[in-house]
C-alpha cells in the first residue's frame, strides 16, 4: 500500500529533525580500492545492514579498533 502524502511529509520532518546524513562515494570501477558490492557482501557476511556495518567500521576506527560488539 502506498504511503499517504501526510505520512511522507511526517517522515521527512522527522528525518530533518533527528537524522544526520553523510554521503560517501565509491568508484564504480573499484578505483578507490573498494566497490559498493564489496561493502554489501561484507555487511551480509557480518549479518548487518550496510548502514550498521559502515557505522561500526567508523566507530572501530574512532576507538582505535578497541570496540567490542
């Protein structure tokens, strides 16, 4: 079932208020050393969503690799 216009607007208001977004880019040809598929496969192998996987990787880097999950 399609979301109503009011529902979409409410979701947009919530995201603008509560969610920070960061975009990063990967070269499609793998020129950056990693592809989108690499990230998706690694996340799946870890049993995590891509968002969760990337957040955990960033947290690990910030904590110097000492973070326990």
